[in-house]
């Protein structure tokens, strides 16, 4: 099983990128970071007979994965645009919707106190339209992420245990979905 990790922050020192690294380490299956750092916004005019190479790269990455964990910050009480863009690109290519019937989870985090709840829920709404099958429990909302890494850059133990449990639950959920 291969789990694709998609991070909604492009910032070099992003807390969500650090969280994705931890998730990758905690998963007991292969994980793959899907790079969205240079992905142009979806434009149907650029997606005809000769789609952009970057669109094709993303679509190939999505096809290689059995399930997905979206790791997102919150932007103005909603989802990260880079993740919505990735969903759009991989759902509209010449091969059709590449997300359909694949398991997904959202792990959201913020330096604020609400754990990016709004972005988490907004992202799950997009899943419905493209037929991603969303894990409902456990919900992963991590508040004050900037306070949860130790001096060595690792997640503190309690958060690490919670995240490990969520990763294990997602793998179990994904196995049920993909058979």
C-alpha cells in the first residue's frame, strides 16, 4: 500500500511540512510526498490534447497511490488553495477523475487555538464531489502546532502518540476500502 501525502502549505519552514514528515515516519506502509510547490492553477485551456507537464506529473503521482492524507493549514477559515487546485487537476484530466473510490483523511494544524477545523471540514466537502472516501474518525485537528516540536525538531510524545494512532486508523480504514 502506498499513501500519498499532500501538504497545503508552500512555505519553506511550514509547520504542516514538518507534520507531513512526522506522518511519513509514523505510517507503517509506504508513503509518498506529492510535490505541489510548483503546480500552476488549473486552467482547462491548458489541459486539452497536450496538457501541461506539471498537470500530468500530478496525475501520475495520484495514480501511483492507493490512498491519501491531506495535511493542511487554514487560510481565512477555509482550505488551502494548493490542495483544492490539486483536487481539481487530478479530477479533470483525459483519464477522468483519478480520486474516485480512494480513501482519504485530513490532518489539519495551525498555530492558532482551533486546529484548523474550518479548513479540515471545507476540504472534506471537496472530497464528496470527487468521490474520495473520507475517514470520519479520528478527526485530526492540531492546535498550536508551533509549540509541539521539541528542541530536536520532533513532535512531543503525546502528540506523536495521537498522530501514530490516527495513522494506524487510516491504514486500517484504507485497507478496508481498497480490499
